[in-house]
């Protein structure tokens, strides 16, 4: 039996990158996946990938999936996502808030519109989706919310990265607070503090030649997806925490060492 047979996962920002990889990984483990995002076959972006393409890939691998256009900043869009999910699958057990955006630029140079956009997508979006799906999780006896954050929330803030860092620091605090508020309903909220450099389609467009050498190098979105699957598998262990890939790797090694031979 797959890990998430009978479960339903909603993944935002599922058109490409980490969201796409997470949708495929969750689908591979038996979850029915709702692929949400703004990029669709009818409204493509300059960057490759659409919601429908991700959903088709899940199905091609033997899973179940639907695609829903959703701008997570918009309450009506999020309500439509909720309604479509419940009509299609009847529940939501795993919510992966992956949709995110960044506009590099010093605070004095960055327009207020772009600052607000970063805050709306990276912070307002996860709050709106949580509010939409948490009542269903309560009714079902529990659920898991994974908010994709970043090491930028805790590291020294580099020039030009203030808006992004602030949004992710706030997301971490939001996750911790939500976890405390809904723990009684067996809803587990986790902030995935991704500390690795992930080479997504967007990065490939900006840095087609891999860009400058960086310590540790680039990693595939599959690395982040595997971490998301692990968090969804053991959500109670990590609820209310900010968790990195490095921490999860150590936990995995420890679990392997503690396994009782059959």
C-alpha cells in the first residue's frame, strides 16, 4: 500500500519547480492531487510548465489529479479551489503551500506594488488556503499543512532580499501560531525551511549557464519533494517547527539505525 492511499493533497504553485515535483511525489505515493496555480494551458507563462501539465504527469504515472487555476492572493479564487477540491475528492488531508514569489531590489528602490505582491503571495496566500481547508480537516479528524519557507527567514538578510526574507520570517511565525491553535483538532502545521539551492525552471531561465559557482551546488526539485513527502508522513513529529532538509536527513539516518531487523 502506498503511503497516502485514500488521501487528498492540494499543492499550490504546482505548475513547475518544487510544486510540480511535490505533486508528482505525493501522487506517486497514492494521494489524489489537486494542482493549483495561475499558469494554465490557456494562460501559459514565459517559464515552462502549467497546472494541467503537472496533473497529466501525475495521471500518466498511475495517479489521480485535477488542475485548478488559482491566484492564492484572491479570496474568491481560493474559495473556488476549495469548492472544486471537495466536489472532486470530498476532502483535503494535505495542504502544501508552495506558491511563492520574489522581487530582488533594495527597499528604497522596490516599488510598493512589488513589496505588497511578495507579502500577498508568500503570506496572505497560505493564510487564505489554511482558512479555506482547515474546517474540512477538523471535520475529518485532522490534516497536515506544509508551508514552504526558506532559510532566508533566519539568515542574515542580503541587500535586495529584504521583502522576501521578511515574508518568509512572517510565514514561519504564522505556521507556529496556527499549529498551536489547531493542535487540538489534530491538524499539524509545519514550516519547511528550505536551505538548499534548488534549480527550478525559473532559475534556469535567469541563469541558463548555471550561474556563478556556489557552495554545495544546485539541487533538483525532487530533493525538496522528498522532504515534503517525509513531513507529510510524520507530521506530528514536526508540527509547529521550522524544519530543514539537513534536519530531515539526520532524522532519516537515525530512524534507519533504530529499525528493528525483521
